[in-house]
């Protein structure tokens, strides 16, 4: 885990070794952990049979051990960690929910955490350290060798969810005057290299990034050729302070396998690889989905109280907006009293508008996140959504109007609800795209706030259109 930023010819240490395949019977035919395997692990925990337990968990990849931890109960996780001792792979903590990670980290002695971190890639070590209490974090760092401690402290100084937190400090950097032969000999002789790498970086004596050489190109070149002759300008280096979502966008746009990470002075400080970016994309997509539903950072492993607490704020906001929509209904109480059918049909108008708005809003929020929607194509997309709203409104308006007219034996009722459906579907389409765009323009994450406002708009417009048209048509105003 020792990045050697001070030496232009140094590299990071080896990362986590590749684990063997899971033991036979770990997964069932549906891809879930086999019940017999779980029973065996639980029996080992109950009897305190360390040899049996270690034999079952040692062949597991970190992600598989993480799956096992998430299936077990809280006390069983603690028993497993205690019984396994040094055989417990700390890398599994990068694969579990935050609540589980914090529980196990709090349970483990700092000495064992420090020992485990020293064998991990720097980005994984930072991932575990960043959620620890400052006092414990400092104690763990003090137990690490000086160079490792320095690298991790630097990474922790970068903003949360930044490229600096996600980068690995294990990389290979050489000066431009080296030859291909020198570089190959260095990689053969040095035991302190990354497990996997796709390119070699070229740096100045001040460690400023000059370029890179693809590994496959170097291996096809004569030994006497200078690295400077092979060097290409590094493709889209990422600033360490850049948001991880920005880094993911760069990888996606330019089809990168790895990218250099530089500080404000252009000095090479790390590298991001595609496996890091896959995690980032997954996290960001999951975060957007949760925010659209107003559940924040909730995890499946959270307690009842934590889950309830995370959902309350948005439910309160929804309650307020529901009262706003209800006040619109109150304006037409006389109309509803005289024509009971309106009360029966109101939920249809609001429901159709809400569903249509959710469709448009979901597509819009995701398009904003992936930068497929911007000022250059916004007007075209808005026109498209408006047209879709009108067409779908007409189709479902006619269908619902016919059903309502036959149901209540009133063509007037059918015509009113059909017209209201068209109006509300149109409003839903426009609200579903304009509100996220407006929030994004204000610098507010549209995934967080769009749903509440869009739902309120469709409710108010739907009730006003339906009840207002009925009041006007039947002369009840």
C-alpha cells in the first residue's frame, strides 16, 4: 500500500490478492447463499469451532464474505469476527452496507484493523477509515508504517465522494529518459508493484504528470527505445478534488480503463481504475433512486428507528403538499355535494397525472445525472414531452371519458373528465421535465426535491381542471 510519490521511479505496493472460487455449495441455483452453508457457519459459531469456520470463509472472495455478513444477524456477525480473528478478511467491509461496516469496525480492536488495512489497497483502506470516529481513526493510522500513514492521511484530506478518496496510490511512474528495457527490468525486479495495471505513467523530477505509456504498446517495442518516444499525452487526467460522479462521467464518455489523478499543481497522486468507477456508478444510481423516493441514505441493514427517522422528513413535506391539494378541493365543496360522481372520479384524474409525471421526471433526473440533457437539447426534449403528454392525455382521456359516461349515465361527466385528463397529462409532462431542470439550474439536486413538487403540481392542476370545468359546465359557481 506504499505509494512512493517522492520518487519518480517508484510504484505502489501490491493490492489484494485474487481469492479462489467460493466453496462448493456456497450458492444455490437461484444465486442465493445455500441454506446448508449458512447452517454450517451458524453451527460453527454456536460451537466455537474456529477451524471449521475458517475453512468455510477463507476461500470466499471479499464480496462473498460481505454477502454472508449481510445475511447473518448482528450478534452472529460479531461472533464470526471474534472467532475468525486474523483470518477475517477486512476487505469484506467494503462490500457491505454502511450500518454493518460501522458495527464491525466498532467491534474490532484498532490493532486488528490496522493490521488488515496494511494489506489492502489504499482506496479500500480509505473507504473503511473515513467512517471511523476521529480518535479511533488516528489510533489506527498511528499503528501503520510512516509512508502508509502519510498516504492515507493525504487521501482523507480530500473532500468526501471526491476522486482523491476513490483513487489508488498504487501505480507505476517512470522518468521520460528511461528506455523500454530499463522499465521492464525495473518491473521484473521490484516486488512492490500493483497487482494489475494498464498503463505506466511518465513524470518529471517534480512528479508532474507528463504522459503515459500503454502496457501493451511498451511490450511490443524494442528495449532500446526511449519512454519519451512512446509516451502519449495522458487521456483526461482527473483532479483529486473532482466529484466522483464527474470522474465516472469522464470514464464513461471516453471509454477509459484507468485515469491519472493529479493535484492542483498537476502532480501525479494516484490512479482511478474501471473497478472503482463501476462502484461509483452503482452508488450514484442507487442514491438517485432513493432520493426520488425520499428515503435518503437508508440501507437494508438499518434499524427500525433509523429507517423511520430517515423517512419522516419527506413524509412531513408530502403531508404539507397534500393539505395544499386538499384546500383546492375545498374550494369546490358545493359542486362536489351536488354531483357525487365528481368525488368518485377525482382520484383517477390525480392518479393519472401523478403517474405520467413520475415517468417524465424519472427520465429527466437520470438524463441530467448522465448529462444527456443540457441547454442544447432541453427545448427539443420539452417539446417532445409536451407532445407525448397531449397524445397520451387524449388517448386515456377518451377511454376514461367513455367509461365514466357509461358508469354514471352522463355524457357531460365523461366529457369533463376526458378534458381534465388531457389538461393534467399535459401539465404532468411539463412539470416532470421543467421542475427538475429548474432545480438543477438553482444548484439543487433534482433527485431530492422533484417528486414532492411535481406531485403537488399534478394534484392541484388536476383538481382545478376537473372540478373547475364541472362547476362551469353545470353552472354551479
